[in-house]
C-alpha cells in the first residue's frame, strides 16, 4: 500500500514538474522567458513551448496588439497668442521589441502608457506654443499632429530605445478653458446678432426698393391703361357723335324731340326728383305744350321729304 502511494506521489510530482516546463504563447502576446531574473528568450510566434522549471526559468507575457492611449490630463496649454486651450488626443502604439521595452520602460503595458503619455503631452505643449488658435483649429492641424508624432518617435527611438512603435497621433478636441469659454460665446453671439441685424437691414432696404419699383410699375401700368381707355372712349364718342349727326341730319325736328326725351329721362330719373318750373314760360316743356299730335305730325312730313 505504501508503495502504491509512493508511486502515485511520484507520478503527481512528475506531472507538476512537466507542466511547469510547458507554456503556451497566445497569438496576441509575446512570451518572455527569464533565467534568474535575466531575459533568456523572447517567443514571438504562438504555440506550445518548453522551459526549465521554476525557479530556474520563469515566463511572462506582453501584449503585442495595437494599443490606444487616450489623454487624461485636463491641464491647459498656451498658444502663440498666450491663449489657454485644452486638447484631447489619442495615440495608437504597439510594443515591437519586448527586450528593449522591458529593459528601458517596464514589465507591462501600463508602464509604457504612463511614460508615453508624458512624452506626448510635452510634444503637444511644445508644438502648440508655436501656433495660433486659428492654425490649431483649421489651417495647420494636420501639420501639428505630424510634428508631434515625429517628436515622439525621436524620443522613443533615442539613445535608449523603448522598443515601441507609434503608429498614429490624433487630436479629438480643442477648446478654450472654461473661464474664457463664456466670454467667447458672448462675443460669438454678439457677432452673429450683428450679422443678423445687418442682413435684416439689407433685406428691408431691398424690400423697400422692390415695393417702390412695383408701385412705379403699377402707376405706369394704370396710367397707360387710363390713357388707352380715354383714347378708346374718345374714339367711341367721336364715332357716336358722327353716327348721331348722320342719323339726326335727316330729320332735325325728330332729333330735337329725341334729345328732349333724353333730357326728361335725366331730369326725372328717380321718383323723388322734384323740378319747380313755370310750364307756360319754360322752354323745357315745349314738347309737352306742343302736344303729341304736333310731334307726330312732323314725322310723316319728314318721311314725305325723304
């Protein structure tokens, strides 16, 4: 029984010892093998690997993927105009040489991110000091990011290389500090109001000009129409006068009788009209005094003349 237990313990010890000599490197990681605290080997390819059991050799892992470092510092920076601005940025970077990274930076990705954050911020401060706010916002923004990236690469590839590769540096936001943002907004609002008032004034002037032109055209059109109407009316009156003259010229007594009837119609147009005259001496009732017979007797005589 003791021999079986001893055998089982021996097998268990061999299994533990064997498992301590095997390790797996993931495709997303570097495997770093240490021998008595010194880097023995760096495994870059994924798969199953062997090493000596601890404490002779140990293994640690470092991420080989593309990493993102976002800015967390809200300290303002000064532009060339001495304006205080706050920028947000991010850096895309990766560990390319694990041995150099461990010797010169640290044992994990956090150490590299902390040091890279300081270097990137200093580079941004130096480049922003050379530029105005207008250049930062539009004209030289791409140039700024390229210059910061170049400075960061010079730093990490210096006398003591970090073993990292900086892929990209980007600015996500540039803004004034909160103390002056309110005044900037007020100035922007005042400027927009000025432009709006100017546009309103220009629009009102254009409106008055259009209305004046429309009134002028209306007056011209009405005057031309009135002129044409009066001309047509005058031509009609002349034609009517010629027609009346030609018709009445055949019988002067009938013409006088017809005009008298028109005068009576105009004088007694309404039932309430009152005319106070002396029928015996007034020429207005001459036809009535002559009688219907005398007026009618003139008509056959005129027809006989024809």
